[in-house]
């Protein structure tokens, strides 16, 4: 009887150790892989941490659990995870690969009718020339004023409707192309603006246009679906592992401004391409940005024109500024610089590569 009890006890101890090892592995994996559905709730993470710590202490001690003959036949202790409480990613100990998690489609009311604008530099009689070419982003064709679907449409003018005017080279406009009859020339069309957006970088916008928001989600591993992107002029949207701004040429000072904009009510519109990223948390997509746009909410009726002022024309402002008249070498850089209203609404010299290089050499 004693020998039999000792054998049962030895077998039980080995089963107990094996069971605890499985528990440690199980919870360690679940702590990483359960982000497939936006992260586990904090109570499961706490439970996993406590269970892992307990199991580690038992295993590291090398001591077998103490059992008496009276309770030898009781069910061994184990950490039991209820299947209906676990995320789909780890049910039945089967981990799913992490991918960009599809999100609920954004309504067209928030993503539609966005256009890029290009000034018409042809030399012919106005208004036949000298207007603008507009093109619906992310779409192969654009409906023109005459009802035809073309790659891009000519409009003789832009009707700003009180929205802040933006240089065509940096503008992303929301609105519509409508018919407008010009005497002796017929219907040349006009673009009527409802929202005005402005590029903040110097690079050319390439890739797909997305409205990007920071979801406020942070993970203890990477990649993590921290951002939400919605493709403009469509209902497609997806959660992604952040935005790489290195290709926009913003500089270290403007990068935090972009991050802040993505948490605001208008978010930010970003062009670029999605690329896969991998890490301990699995595989997700990241947006590699080529350009960033901010919405310009300043009313055009209240906007004063920016101008170079000061004795040496080294100040950009919407009003006259009196300065001393000493000359400094860096002032020469501002003579050819562009003085215009910046994304924050204030006048300033646009930080082009030429201006930055000039100032660095002084």
C-alpha cells in the first residue's frame, strides 16, 4: 500500500510539473498573441501575470507539491481558462497570425469628394486657359462640368465659398465640379470648395490618399494597431501599425505637430503606401507617408495677406513690423524665400530645402 501510494504521488508530481509548464507557456503566448482583436482586457493580462509568476516560483523551487494520503485522489490543481472568455486568437491554443485588422467602413460623408488641384499654365485666351485642372483622388476618372468622365477636368475658376485660399501646388480641396457658363466660351465649369486642406511638406504626394486617426491604443509589444486609416472617396478602412513620416521631409519639429493632428477632430490626410511590418506581436501594415495635409479652418474673409516686412525684409507677417536695420548674413536667405500662411494659421517663411540649406551655411 505504501509503495502504491508513493508511485501515485510521484506520477502526480510529474503531471503537476508538466501541467504548470504548459500554463506558463500558454499565458506567455496569450500575452503576446491576443492583440489580434485590439488587446486583451486588462483583467486577463493581470490574471496571466499572476499565474505565470506563481508557476515560475513553483518550478524554480524544484519542490514537489505536498500531498497527504487523504487527499491523494483529489483533482490536481491547474490554471483553467474558460474558452468563451478568451479572444478568438488563442482559443484551443491555436494562435492566428496578426494582420491589419479590418475596421467598420467609414461613411462616404467623411471621405468623399476630395480633389487635387493643378494650375493650368497653358497660354491661350482666358478663361479657356489659365484656370485649374482638378482630379478626384484615388479614382481613375472624374466627372467634369459637361457630364463626361475624364482623367482630370478643367475648370475656369475656383469658388472658395469663404474657405481659406490655398496655393494650387499644395492644395487638397473638398467640393464639387459644377457647370458655369462664360459668355462667348460656353460651359467651362467651376470648382466649389467646401473644405480646404494644405500640404505641409515639400515632397510630391504619391500613393493613396487616406484620412488617418490615432486610435489612442498602445500595446506592450509591436506591431500594434495604433492608427486607423480610411481611404478617401471610398468606404474602405483598416487599422494599421502607425505612420512612418520619414519620407515626408518634415523635420523633427513638425513631426509632433502631425502626431497631434491625428488625434484631433479633423485627423490628418496622408498620402503613401502600406508596407508590412513584423515583430513579436505578429504582422501588420504600416503607412509609409509621402505627404501630409492639414485642414485649414481659417475663414478667408478674415485672412490678411502675408508679406515680407521689417527693415531687411527678414520678417514674414500679415502686418507691418518695425525692426532695427542691421544686416545679418542669414537675412540674404529670406530674400528668395516664400512668405505665406503656415498650417498653424500664422504667417511664416516656408521651410523649403533651399531655405534650410541656406540658413545652415550662414
